[in-house]
């Protein structure tokens, strides 16, 4: 994974560009990794790691948007989104 500083900058940029949500997720759960890429670092989440999956409903279309993070990347996203509110 990238350094904490690089990941923090990446999260800040993704938040500013609207590619990551700032809102509190209405639904979420934790499970073993499924090999999908992390929404923060982009690396696959291995089954030996845990992933956090969050669901949001798009206000305009009503479609469900899903974001998947490594546990530590989720914590970083959550910290940065709260600080930017």
C-alpha cells in the first residue's frame, strides 16, 4: 500500500472530486475480502483481510452505489470525510 500521507492526499482528492461520498452511509457491513479493489488505494482486498462494504442511494436516480474499502482505508476515508464537513 502507499504511504499514509499519499493515501490521505488521495482520499482528500477523491472527496473533493465527488468520487467518494461525504455522507454517513445508511447501510454497511464487514466481511472477508472478496478480491475487489479498494475504493481508496485501488488494491485488491485479499480474503485474508477484511473489507468494509457501504451502500448509498443516489438522490437523483435512486440507484444504489456501493463502495468497498480495506479496513484501514475505510478508517482513513471516514476520518477525512468528517474533517471536511
